[in-house]
C-alpha cells in the first residue's frame, strides 16, 4: 500500500530532484573551452550544445504536458530523471562532438518530463495563498543546482578532465530516479478542493486565447532568450574579455549563482507574495520591476573595462533576473484552468525554448565569430531583457486596470 507524502516532504523531494536537474544542465557551461580544444570546434558549434539540448527538451514537453494532465505523474517523473541522468553520464563517454550532441538530446528529453510535471504536483498540494512561496522554494534549485554545475564542472574539468565532470554529475540522478514511486501522488485540484475532469484532446487550444497567460509566456520567452545565453557564455566572457582563468571564472559564476540566485529567488517570491496580497497585479509588477532593473546592470557588465566592475554588475543583473523565478511560474499556473496546468507548463516550455534559449547561445556564438568580439555579441542579451520588461509592463498595467472598481 502506497503512503501519502505531506506537502512539505513532497516539496522537499521535488526541490532536491530539481537541483540535480539544473546541475546536469549547467555542468557543460563550465567546460566549454576543453570541449572546444579536444574536438576542434568553433564558438558557433559550442552554442549548438545548448540548441540541441533544447530540441529534446521543448519538442517532447507537449507530450509530457498531455500525459501529465491524464496519467500517473510519478512514473513520468521517474522515467524523466533516469533518462536525463543517463544522457549526462553518456556525454562523458562521447567519442565525437556529434555523439556529444546526441547525448545532450537525451538530457533534454528527460528534463522535459520533470520540468512540465513537477510544478503541477506542487500546485495540487499548496493552496493559492501558499503556492507562490512553495514554487519559489522549488525554483531555488535553479541557482543552487546551476551553481553546483559550474563548480563541479570547473573543478573536475580542471583536475580530471571535462569527461569526468559529466559522468559524476549524472550518476546521482540514476540512484534517485525511483524515489517518488513508493508514495501516493496528490489528486489534481486537491488544494482547491475541486473535482478535476481530465481534459479532452482539444482543450489545450484554449490556452492560446487566454490573454494574460500569453503575456506571461511571451515576456518569459524574451527573458529566457537572455537568461539562456547569459548562463552559457558568462564564464567564457570573463575568461576571454577580462582574462579571468577559466576555473576561477566558473567558480565566480557558481558563487554568484548561489548567493544572487538564492537570495534573489527568495526575495522575489516573498515580496511578490506580499505585493499580491495587497494588489492583484503584484506578481506582474514584480516581473516588470525585476527585468527593468536587470537590463541596465547587464549592459554595464558587458561594457565595463574593469574586471571588478564587470563582475559586480554581472552579480547585480543576476540578482535582479532571479527575482522573477517564483512569480512567473505562479502566473503560468494561475492564469489557466486547473485541469490544464501541466499542459500550460508544457506550452510555456515549448514557447520559451523554441523562441528563446534554443537559439540564443548559438546566436551569440555566431555573432562572436562574425564580429570577432564576444563583448559585442553579448550586448544582444540586455536588449532581450528590455523586450521582456515591455511585455510584462503591459500585463501589469492590464491587471491593475482590471482590478480597479468601475465607476458608475
């Protein structure tokens, strides 16, 4: 007989698994230079590592979204964890650059399952008043896991070779793949105390008619375009432009991700929750304010002549960027019907990666090759943040206007 997990323990387990999710995803960014040296590829090819990962990630997310609203989610999560961990380990054994890309597709497929279904489980056990805080804790794994990926990748890559970085990053996931299977998964709509009918095949089409949901997702797409390339090229930017040793650059980026990411995610989630209690547009205004502050900080980081100034501005921009983490995912779930939450996450994942970070790291790499300057190439990223700020301002203004009492 399966046991029931309390909301706390479910959140704890899901957050821990999410940490390994982002560790596996980020470890490659710390070892781009040794990969480039071994296989003799260009920057554009290095950008393709993320692009090919996204092909596996966003192409399969609609499948997992469809299944996540209809079938056992704990089994889908178990399969996803196993597949992404296996793909990470196999990356360390890749005989050629082409095989490395094939294994990164596997990582994307596995992570699509978890990223689509994990938040829907949390939304089913935490009521709306506590949901944003719970999702904020869940997504704290992004900076912490990514930071560990940079640190693990940088350390193992420097002392043992880049292959060991992937092998040792992927092994823990293989051990934890089955951790949720002994427990009973929550009922859909449990937090709202409603009976949720399984959606019909065509029901997901109504997501495209929900204006607020679309504003959240398209702002998120521009934000993800910047965030994805930022994460991939950050350590390499410090290495090439400011001559920071690659291991030190990875350690710095990892340390900043832990501090700025952890603090930023928590602050953004808590402030947005308090703001939302006082104003219905609190989540949306938090998104706008965060990217409005991150844009000039990122531009200053890329233009600064002094390494310390560049690094301080990088840290500031990362802090502001992570303020969005909890509120944006809460809005994705709360702007759609309860029975379409997994589908809403899937459509969001599909959009933000197809039009966002699937191409952004490769675009930066291509611009770097053509312009002969990585510094000039990365300036496209603050521009993308500016687009996100504009879209989320419209969402915040629209929500504020709707919440005002109509005059008689």
